């Protein structure tokens, strides 16, 4: 556990050296959301109707854009190879990297969500549900995305490929999360959705680091 | 105890032995070459039989009229779209565990065939949807999960294309196939739960048929014919890829010279 925290801390420090790259997904999220009112029109009803879907799809895309960051620099400078031969099991190291990535990319998305929901005329109830759903699901997004990133890290330009590999797998969480927000907007009880999203989170917590480790091993062999 | 030992021996010794023997590309090529004419004749024959029966002799539906005949093309394709992914994932597992080159080739071929059959299912579904539902496309549960399945196949093919000249390409695709396999039921259930308009599955071997026997029998023939055709096409594609991959070996040169 101590080693795990040390690994997380190391990753946070390494990533924080390049703050501009970390801000990009967040800025992307904000800009995309502000473009929608320009495209759809400023009508309050129309915007609040489509807001959950818009926020969710934009959050998915922002997470995907950041996926390239998660292993890229460690791959380029060879640290990933060191991690492969270290005594700590590779899935645990990768879980530390995913945690650091979520703290730096996922969490800011969660924090900015209420503000963006406000821009799309979502009421207070919907805002709570929206923020809660992003808080619950963004770790899952990072976990699943890490598998795609691990498989493509050896390729010179893997960015768009990761999207093709990972987006279909995001479908269930997208459906559940938007359903949760819709229920919240209607004033219903969404505890059931929370349980489901937690179940998927724990499932991916167990499986994704192992699959990522397999992907990293394959990418490093070439 | 005896049973446990013999099971253990089967899993650790016999099964890998058999797989490795059959997994030799050359042996597979030669053996399958002998089966292929029979398989081809049988599957084309069965397809013709099923198609003629279904399109000319099966009764028209009292509500849908003759457009119900699209079912005989569409339903087997939709069934096979999913089992194609399963077969690909089985090949992926065999490749990951025993590193048999042939399994990698089988996985690659299954992806190509699977995506074609999924496309067929989507297109025939749209054509059938127009007269029955009055629209080419609805965001209904089963249509949507088939579409997602199509995207999963695209991912497999895109990853293989992107990594084409790397040593790890087979294993990377195998990992992706297994990740997709874990997700397939989750996608299916979440989409089902999301919205459903589609009729419940009307073709099943384990339940009493919900359609008259005159329609169920030709459908059964068509499903069998599709499976057989899939296997035949699979073997043909595997043979072709074996030739491409082993083109510098002596036995391929000899085989080519003997043509």
C-alpha cells in the first residue's frame, strides 16, 4: 500500500511538470459544451432537454483525449520498461498510474460539471445528479481507457485508434449515467443507478489493470 | 482420483498436443484441403435448399405478407453475428494460452467474416424494418447492440491494421477480443434495459416455436446453412492467410508449383 501511494505520488509529480497538457482535456470539455448552445440555439427548453447527453458525450471525449497522456511519456523515456522489471506487480503500478491520471484529469472534469450544467440551464436537482454521475463514472472511464492506451502506446499515433477501440465499450456506462441524470432531473430516486455504476466500477477496477498490464507487455516487446 | 488424473492429463498434455498438431499451418492446410470440397458442396446445397424453401414455399405472414421472407435472411445473420464474435474470442483465448499461430490466423479471419455478417444483419434488418415498422432505423435495443457489436469488430480490424508489422499484433488483438467479450453481455443488457421495441427473440431451439412449423423449419435450415457456410468461408480464409504468411516456406512453394 505504501508503495502504491509512492507510485501515485511519483506519477502526480511527473505529470504536474507539464500542466498545459493536463489542462487540455478540461479546456476541451468547456469549449465543446459552450459550442452546443451556438449550434442548437439558446432556447432554455431545448438545451436543458439535451443537457445530460451533451455533458456526458463531451466528458467521454475529453477523457479519451487525455488517455494518450497516461502511458506516453513513461513509454518514451523508458520508465515503463523499468516498471516492467520492478518487484511490484505491473497491474498495481498501472493502477497507481490510472489513479494519478484520474486525480489530474477526471476530478477537474467533475469539479467543472456543475458550472457547465448551469450554462445548459440544468436545475439544481439535475446538477447534483449530473455531478454525482460524473464523479462515479470518471474512474471507470480512466480504467477502461487505460486498456486501449496500453495496447496502442507503442504506435506513433494511437490517439484516434484508442477512441475506436474504447468508445463501444463505454456504451453501458453512458446509458446508465444518462439514465441516472434523467431520473434526477425528473425528481426520481436514482439509488439503483448508483449501485449499477458502482458494480461496473468495481468490475473494471478488478479487470482493467490486468488487461492493461497485458497490453503494456505486448507494446514493450516490439 | 482416477478421473481427476485423467482430466488433468487431458488438459495439460493431450489437449495441447492435439492443438499443436492441428495447429501446424501445413497440416491444417493439407487436412482442410481434403474436407473443403465436401463442406463447400454441403453448405451451398443447404443454402440453396433453405433459400428456395423459404422464398418460394414457406407461407406468407397474415400481417406482414411476403416481406416476412426477409426473416430467413436476417435472423440467421443476426444470430451468427454474435456467435462469430464468440468464435473469434475462443480463437483469441487459444492463441493467448498456447501461442498457436493458427489460432491467430483463425481470429483474424473470424473478425473479417464476423464484420461482414454483422453488416448483413444490419442491412437486412433495415430493409425488413421499412415495410414492418415504417422506418429504416429505430433506436431499439437489439438494433443498437448489433450496431455496437459492429463497432467492436471495427476496433479489432483497426487495431490489427495499425499494428500490422509488429510482433505483438496477434496478442494485442486477442486481449482486445477478450475485453470485448466481457463487455458484450453488459452492453446487451444495458441496451435492453435502455429501450426496447423489438419483438422478443422468436427463434430458439430450447423453447417451443412461437411460429408455425412451416416457417420454423425453413428458418432452421437457413440457420444451419449459415453456420456451415460461415465455417466453410472461415476455413477458406484461414487457408488463404496461411499461404500469405508462409509464402517463403518450402512446402508452400512446392504446393504452388504443383498447381
